[in-house]
C-alpha cells in the first residue's frame, strides 16, 4: 500500500500477530516506535527518504507493538505485508488511546520519552 499521512494523524500502537510488515519512506519524516507488552518504549528509528541520508526502510517483526510519530507535514510511505488483511490478526495496545480519540492519541505520543540519538 502507498500511504499518505498528515502530521496530525494518529495511529494507535498495535501489533500484528502472525505477519511481518515493511516500511519504506518515500517522502517526509517519522519515528517508528517499538514498545514492550506494558507500553514502555523499547526502541525507535528516525526514518527519512534515502535521498535525505536517513534510515528509509524497516522490517517490522511480527508480535511487536509499534506506531509511527509523524515529524513532517506529510509522510508518504510504502507498507508491504502478506495479505489479505484480517483485523482479527492485529491487536491494538490497551494502554494507548483509541484512534477515535485522536487528540488524546497525539497527546500520548507527545508524552513519550524517546531516547536522544
């Protein structure tokens, strides 16, 4: 899928139970954030297009909670995974606000203490 997200978008942390996904950044910047089972940040990857010299590709293992924090006005990326999509194989993080409350979600992501790199 080619996905375009605005800076004000919120993707609730989630994990895919039985498949990997890959992210390839086309335009813009984001942080891919990984969490443990309790919602503690375990790692993050600052991502930009290859032309900008950053990390542009990430292969997300199955079973890891993750989300994206959008750092540019717009983010264009390719997300690749095995289909078909089955919502029952994706688990939303119970410790994060639902996507229906984007304001709370953005506040939650802004409160994360990401390590300085």
